[in-house]
C-alpha cells in the first residue's frame, strides 16, 4: 500500500486537512507498530485510539483517520476526517483490494480454518504470488488489516473469516468479494451464541454473500446441513471427504509426523497426523486444481506447509517426552478428532491427555463435555481434566472406565496441575493437550 492522502480521503469519503500529496505507506491501528509514513487508524476498543495519536506521530505516522472533534486533531500530520474510523478502515481495504485485484479465497468453518489457510497458501504459492491472513486476524478488523498489508503484486489472497455471531461473516464476505469460498466443517463452536448447528451452518454460509457468480464453493461431502442449503447455488459447488465427495481421499499411512493419502490415483503427504487434517488438505487441493496447478505442484505445497503455532504442533518436552499441542481453541467435534487420532499414534511410553473446558457451548455444555468419554479408549493411560465443565467428563469416565487414572483440577488449581504433570511425565511418554484458548493451556506447554 502506497497512496497519497488525497487518494485515501477519496476512498474513505473523508475530508482531508493537510498536504494532499503526503504519502502513506501502510496502515496500523496500534500506535506502537507505526513506522515512518504509516497511516494511524485510531480504533475505539477498551481504549480510544485517538488518545494515542501523539505516540503514533512520534513513531513516524504521516496521516491519521479522525472521527473526534476536528479541533482536537493534530496539526503536525495530515488528518482525514471521517464519521466512523472502523468503516473508513474497511473502505480503504476495499479500495486497495480493487486496485491490486488478486483472486480472493475466503475460508471459514468451525474448526481447521487456520490450518486450511496455511495449506492453501502453501499450495498456491507454488505457482502464484500469494499472501494469507497472518495469525488469527480474521474478524472485521483483522480482515481489512490483512488486505492492507498485502504486498503489491499479490496474485492470490487467502483470507480466514471467523465469527462469534450471525451476520459477521456476511460483512467479511461482502468486503472481500471472494472468487473462491470454502467451509471446513460445521461443529459446535459458538453454539452458545447461535443456538444450534443449523444456525451455525447458516452463519458460515454467509461466506457466499460476496462470492462472485462464477466462483467456487468447497464444502464437506458428509455435512447435510450444508449440502441441502446449496442445491440451487449459481456458483460451482465441489465437495470433499474421506471416501466421499467430488474429492474423495483414501488414507494410506498415518504416523506421528505425517499422513499419506491418495486422490484420483495421485499420492499426497502432509507433515502432520489426522484424518481431519487430510480433509483440510482436500480443500487446498480443490483450490489448487481450480487455479490450474498440477498434481506435482499441489503435492509439493502440501508437503512443505508450515502450520501456525499450536495447531496440531509436535513439540519436545524438556525431558524428551513427545507433546502434541492443539491448544488454540476447542469444540467437541475438534476435541474428539484429536483424541481419536492421538489414540492411534505409536508411543514408547504412556499416552496422556490434558483436556480443558470447551467454552461457549450453551445449555448442552455439560452433556457435550461428558460425551468426550466416547473418544477415550484403552489407548489412554492417564488423563488430566481441567476446568468447571470437565467435571462432567470425569464423572462419566468414573462410570464407563473406572480403572483409568483421571486427575481433576479446577481453574484455580492450574499451578498444582502443572506441578503434577511435570512430576508425572516420563521421557518415553506422549502427551496431547486440547482446550479452549481461554483456558490457558499454553502455560502448561511452556512449563513442559
């Protein structure tokens, strides 16, 4: 991004105060990240960004969006007066997107969004200049931020789209106008806000609201909640699955560090375990094919993918034990898949699981936690359960697997839990950790 402030003011329908030839070379809403020539975007959050304009100027800001009283605006830099800073920020992103005009790939789903984004970027980058959402910048602030940080000359832009409530993906899709949209799965994430899986499916399908008419929608073959809702779509719909769908995969080999699968007599490998990760890879494969990549190029991209931290990430404990970290977030579908996969992986010692509460599950949360017992079999020797909701899993396991060693800790007992795990974990053991981000299992990972 490199515009004059006159262009910025026009793009956001703002009033310019200052030298119209002043240039802005990027946009930041955190005054601490401002570098020379940046546009400062003072968003209203817990704090009012306008209060940090002096710090932004000190760090080199050349211009600022301003929605407060114009008489309070700084005089040292160019000022663009707007009614709503966030809307102006989004409008500027839309303008830059039109200027650069990359193909836009939008990805959403209850689980696997980030991994799928990483895989899709790895595949498309084998042939095209590609940029993707960094970290989890996937909401109404993060998505325009990603767009505005897209390098000039980008040919394929992969945007992760997250949500907590109905209507949020609609905004993101209309802003991004994707050429391709993909839904990884419909699970129970945010069911507390949306009420049912049916409502979650409707909310995820908002991703097609901005999808171009001759675009592509990629959805899981096994999910009737989606397939029944897309029967009359004008866009092309492609389905994927393990032994199902237009892109049907057959898993050939699964180890701790990789999974090999076949599609249409071609063989692919991803550097991680799990059938759920194969499904994520199938989305990347479908998008790669859509954009004309050969099987060899897709295979190379999938084999080289680097996954964002704490999504199915293997680590080594200080004492040598194997750690499978999947602690960024959790819902029942995702936790069940991780537990199923981990139970099949080889280990020289015990299999241990550390499971924390899954948040935002609504009135059925007790039952949904208890049902995780269905994914804990004789492959597991020790469980550490953490949080108020995990008491229901503890109680269920006491009935179904009374011989299993289960340690339970409340949220106030994290330090005690960490101390016991550190004392208990042996060098030959393998340990998996899964829970909602708000439960802070990353502290356990760090301690290990």
